[in-house]
C-alpha cells in the first residue's frame, strides 16, 4: 500500500495557483469562480493529506460565508476523514469535493487538469 504525504514539488505550484485564484475571486465577490478554483485545487491536491484537508477547510469556511447549511454539514465529515483517506491512498479520483456531490464518487478529470498532472509528472 502506498502512503501519500506531501504534495510533490512539481504539482505544488498548480495547487497554489488555484488557491490564489480562489482567494482573489472570493475577495472580489465572484463566488462561482472562487468555488470553481477550490474544486480544481481539491482535484489537484486530494491525494495528499495536508493539501486535501486544507481545501476542505476552505470549503467549510466558504459554506459559512454563503450561509449554506448543506455545504457546512457536508464539509465537516470531509474535513475529518479526507486527509486520512488521502494518506492511505483511498480517494475518489476527480471528485470536486463539494457537498453537492457524493463524497466517495469518482469523476472524469477534465483535460486541462489532466495536462497539469502530466506536466508535473505525477
């Protein structure tokens, strides 16, 4: 069994870019775009416990910001268990991480994100 720890240095810039775009859009009030960048960060970082947990923490805070009970209560178990699942390599690939999708369902990864993984060599 492969244990995952830190996000690879080749992938980290892409992850950080999505988080920065999230922050910028969130501050600007472009909430739909902000959420899209959080989902992208989730897909990029979901194999790695710290990155995965960080995104779910930001999703929980976003849920509070938009006053979404569904998102808040949907993020709590994801926040608790997501990093653990990442650590042992048991994550649903391509899952965007929001409470609007089943937490254990895999999704196809869009070509643009596939290219990021390819470019990073992971």
